[in-house]
């Protein structure tokens, strides 16, 4: 799938200090894809950023638009379970 980034997603990537290379790796080789609100999908993988493990979640529209993204140190909260995200 081809992905495009909405301006908000680019801003979030910069503000949250998530490298583009990490985001692209999660999108193209996710460890898991779960359902999110509004028919979106959450692509996610556990990655190491600055020597610490994080789960990186990338919220994607069915047409491939990246809506938002974030990282969390609470890996077990998201891994292996289906969660609906509030990305409003």
C-alpha cells in the first residue's frame, strides 16, 4: 500500500521525536495491525528509540492516509490486544 502523510501526522512525528525511518518501518513491516475508530487501522511495532523500548502506533485511513502517530512506553497496554483509538 502507498501511504501519504497528513500535515498533522508530520507535525506529530516531529513533536514526538519519532524518526521517519521508524515510522516507515512500522508502516511497511508492522508487528501487528489492529482496528481503530472511524474505520481506521493502527499499525504498531515495538521499537527502540534512544535506547528505550516503545510501541509506535501509526493510525491510518483505509485509503492509506496517515492521520496521526505516537509512541508509548506502555508496551503491554497496546500489544496483542485490539484497542479503539480516540484520535479526534
